[in-house]
């Protein structure tokens, strides 16, 4: 905050009641609230009564190679946190946020890129006693409703289990490389009021850990698990109260034998994983949106197809559906005709590819046939991964191109969404002949299309692409074509 703004804030705040000043300061990051509090004795007194504490080490970097001077700032960060916690006089705390050392994605990068110059040494060095004191502080105050921890250290110790026995908590977010051994060893968890739970940990130690946790969270509504799993062979997610579920499995190239999801009141699902051998998904009639990011690493094409088809059938009630990674490709491994469910409520469909060999035929047409109310069709990652030189010597690529070309030029199938599809958007358009054939097909079948939006990779090709597209035959006379 600049000096003029600080003076302005101080002048306006000084005449307000203490309770209101305390509330306003609690809305600020703690480092900004501390600066404002220096303006008067009243403000300094009020600062010690704040019920929300938010510590963030940004913009500190711990990479000695790239940012050697920024490492020194961590000592000042430690001193600041210690001084604020020591000065705190409020017996109540509603929210506590502590972030330092990066986040889960940085940890995962270090875990997977051991040969990189950046490694575990690029995390802050903090004594376990000091860390436990920081984590334990909100637990020593009454009424804490939200704890948000993003902690990554050079020498990770064990995460205190007391976090999972805080009955007042409504929100618990943990992003850390600390060991979960103490937590996983708990025979029961006491989180009766928890509504939001986010776990981003370096390692989930046992397959039934998450489900054991869920059984002790009777009112939980949102769950996000973004972790490495030590095993992940048989995983169950069961909760009658869940409304939002995001699962990100990371196990290298190991796939699960069995995944069971029993969440009857779920409204939003995001699932990212290698395809499992078997799925058991209970009815989700309340489901509104689903995003499936699945890779087809199973031993056989038949297993990949059956696995993906099971997931797609489980989300057939949705209004919004996203199929990314190998999801589309896996559906091409078997006979789709008469096997796909009808998506009676689907109005928004996003599709993605996984590699240069992904074919859009016949899966695209079969999907469109099953979406009678579809209004928006999107390809957020483009139609192809990248263009191959034409002619290409890659036989697999040639087969994919020829298969698509013949299919889209000769197929006369009429999707049931032809009278509902109003918008198509395609991002990362390379300008290849293969992409043009698919665009030609889409324009031919969409009789009420209002807008085709294409975002080019090479903006210099915009003008020529616009000219080409304007000459393509269109089923809709009111379709506008936008090229960006």
C-alpha cells in the first residue's frame, strides 16, 4: 500500500467503532492490516483483536540458483508471523490462512523432475517445533471455522493430527508435503460441521483413507482430492451429502483395479485419472456438470472402451459435459452405435484430444446423435494436437487422416441436435486440411447454427482462413463466422 492510501485509510478508520475497525482489518491480508495499524495507538490495539489471520510469503522465492537474494526474506516472514501470533489477544478466531513454500503443483514437479536444478532444497528450511506452533495456533482459539494451509518445507515432518479433530471447522484446505502418517493412523476423525475439504498432499498412504474421512464428515458438501496415491488399487468415495467432487489421481503409469463412487446428491463432478479396470458408479440424478479427464493406459482396447463407456453412462443426466485427454479416443475403440446413452439434458459439450492419432470419427457423430438439446459444442484444446507435414510418412497418422476424411465427406447421418446447436467454438486452430474437413462437416449438419468461433494459433492466417470458411456450404443461413 502506498503512503497516501495508508494515511487515507487511517483517517477514515480512526473514527469508527473498534468492532467495525477490527472487522475491516480482518478483510485485509495480515501484512497490509499490520501496515495500516501503525497509524495510531487505537489501530495497533485493534490489530491485536483481529479474528482473521492471513499470512502469505509471496513474492519470496526459495530457489538459490534463480533468486538468491529472495531467500533471505523468509527470515523476515518468520519474524513477522511470530510477532503477530505472540501479540494476538483475541480468544476467538474465525479464519486462519498460512501459505509459504509454494504449492502442490510445485512439489509434484520436484517429485517428478529429480534431475532438475530445482529440488527439495528450494523449499524453506523451518524447524518442526516452529511449524507445529504455527499450525497449532488456530486450534488454540475458539470458534475457528476455516483453516487454509499451503505448506511446503525442505525437511517435511508429520502433519499434526489435531487438524482432523476440530469440531468447529466448516472449511479445511491442506496443500502440503508434510507426512500424513499421524492422520492416517487416527481411528476416527471429528469433523461434524465440515462442509468444504481440500487435500493436496504428496502422498495418500492407504486406499480407504479418504472414505474413512468422509464417514466422519456427515454434512460435507465439497471435496477436492489432488494427490499422489501410494497404492490406489481399490478406492471408494461414498457420501450422501456431497454436492461437488473433484478427484485427481496421480500414480505414475499405474492404473486402479476398482473405483467406486456412491454420491447420490452430487451436482458437479471432475474426475482426472488413468482409466480404471472397473468402475461402480451409483445413480447421480442430481448431477448437473461433469468433466472427465481420462487416459487410456489399460492393457487392451476393449478394457479402455468398456471403462470409458461406463463413466459416460454414469453422467448421462448432466447439462454440461467435458470429455478430455483420451476420453474421446477410448470411445473409438469399440462399437458406439446403440451403446451410448441419450443425454436428455445436455446443452453444453466440450471435447478434447490426447495425441495426433485421435480420430473424431465416428465418435463425434454418435455423440451428437444422443444430444437432442445440445446448444454449444466446444473444442477448447483444438481439433488436433499439432499439424503433421502433409504428405506424412507416419502410417498411423495417414490412417487417421484418411479415415476422418472419408467419413466426414460420405456420412449423411443427421444428428438429433441439428435443430438446437447454436454455437461452435474451436481454439488452437492450426489451419490444416484435416481441421478444415471437420469444420466443413459441422457447418453441413448444424441447421440453426448462429456462431462459429475459431481462434487461430497463427494470427497471420486469419484473413485467408476467413475467406476459405466463407465459401464453405452451410446448413444455417444465419451463421456468423468469427476468426480470432
